[in-house]
């Protein structure tokens, strides 16, 4: 981790207002390094879904900021997030993206670690002067907590419990998970790509419905009329809501917020073949209706600050690499133990829009690239974050909301960003 830079309150007032920001937030390399220390090591960062490490011995590698970590499930089924660095000479002890193992062994000098990170073996240990303190030389463990299958980790042992950090976002996580149609949620694989832009550009995108009918016009032109009408986001009565702690939710299709409501509604025509296939497999009509309604995903995007988007029917994970390089992972979701036909249908939908040859990701990546390019010109020109600012409303739960094209989600994220950077 980088050395902590202490900030005076108000330090960022010159570059970030409630309704605007300077493009220095995208281009300042020193500011980026400070973000890694003050945000990514000081808050809850998403690292895995429980299905990715479902059984004892399962593991996956991830990052918290730039720090490489291993997410493991030990023999007692406890989850650990461990810094992927041997305590002897700093070599990584795991270079595999995911798998199953009983231990992790450093390739340099053979130090061996258990799934909980404890040091279990040291070759030629007798050569160390005195007794080697194995108990103090295990892999560094992060504080780890889980909510509804989402696993988060933090380097900060003093911050609030995960449930408090998520706050009102927990309601939307629960609704999002209903798209598994009563089966356990599982990941179905992922693809990843890197775009030449700052991580906050992508953070903004998941809460931005304003761009959809413009950037994704090709997708809308090529899809069927029923789907095009469904994605008429600007006229569906949706909204964006500030959930606190930098989190926000963008409701695009209010009729699909709770996938267990409206099960008597007619099937979309594009899913009629799936419904017939499920009938031929012997599923009862109630289950078929639940599955078919869930296949298309939820009608909203949930942004969890700082690195996870629960976006309609997939996870979008952002990984800051440098001030002008960001890795994005799109993780497809499915129904563990559910009908193969339903999971295949979800994959085809994912590929059509979010896949590397789809109509969503390439369009988004192009405009993110152009934002970073444009940010190089006119350092004194403000980015506008004021859309629907004057039309915000307070909900009965005490959260704030604006219309579906509101930039309230971006304002929420930057408010949290500023709070953490000034801490």
C-alpha cells in the first residue's frame, strides 16, 4: 500500500462541487494513487460471489485496489481473503484464476500456507537462527463479510459492519437475487477487457440511463419491437435513488423491480419457445412462469461503491489499473441446478449485449475512451453533474431520488469519494 496522505477538510472543494467536477478527477496520477490508499484500502470492496468458492478447497484470485488477494473456502467452509504474497520474499503464492487446492506453496523457496493463510511448512527450517515464529508469518488476512452471496473484504478493521455499509442497498441486493427463480444464484463465467480511461468514468456509467437510447441505438435498431419497447427507458417512469455510502440504484423498468410480482402477466414473445421447452421437460406452470420472468434479469442497475455493479442480469466489476487504465469484468449469472435451457437463454442474452462481440460493451468502451481523451483538453472546464438536481425528492425511507435520467447516482458516488479522500 502507498503511504497515507493526510488531507485537510475542504481540500477538494476546488475540484468537486455538488453539481460539477473538474476533469482532474480523471487525469491526475497523484490523485489516483491517493484513491487507492484512501478508498480501496479503507472501505468494503467486493471480491467474489459465494458460488465461485462453493466447496471446501475452492479458491479464486482477485484484487483489492492493486493488492493481489486469494479468496478461499477452508475445510470448515469459512471464507478467507488473503494477501497473495509470501511472507518470506514477497513472491505470489497463487497464479491461477480459480481452482481447488489444499494449500498454497511459494514457488521461490517452498513456504507452504493452509487455506486459512496459516504457515504450515518451511523447507530447511532448522537453518533459521532461533525458533521461527510461524504464527506471526501466515498470509495477511483481510476482514471479510458476506451478504446474500456477495463477499466483501477490507484492510480496515475499524470500519462499520458490512450490513451497515450497505444500508438501504440491502433491499435492492435481495431483489436482484430473485432472478435465480428460487434456485441458488451462481456465476456462469465471465469475460474481461481493459479500456483506456479512469475507473470513475465506468463507475458513473452504471447509474446513467441518459446515454442508453443514444449510445446503444444500434442495439435498439437490431432487436425485436417488443424488446425495443421494453428498453424505452426514458418513458417508463423509472428513477435513480441515492442509497447512501456512495451506493445508488437506477430503476429502468419498474414492472421488473420485483420478479416475483406480476407472474400472471403474458410471456414476452421472445421467451415463448423457452416456455414450451420447459413444459416439455415436465416443469409445472407456476415454476415455468417464475423461471421465464427471471431469465431476462431485474429491471434495475445497483451500484455498490466503489467497485461492483449489479446490472440487470450480470455483475460488472471494475478494477483500477492506473489513472487512465481500467479493467472491467462482466460476470454472467445463472440458476444453480436450474433448467439448462434457462441458463443457456441467460447466456445468449448476456452475449448479445455484454459479450465481446455484443452491442453494449463495445459501444460503452468507445465513449469511455473518448471521455478520457476529451478530459485532456480544458483542465479548467467543469464536468456537469447537475441533471435533475432541482427535482430530487425524499422517499418515505429517507433516501433521495430523481427521475431515470438524473445524475443523482453520480453525485452520491462523488460525495462518498470526497468524504473518504478528506478523511
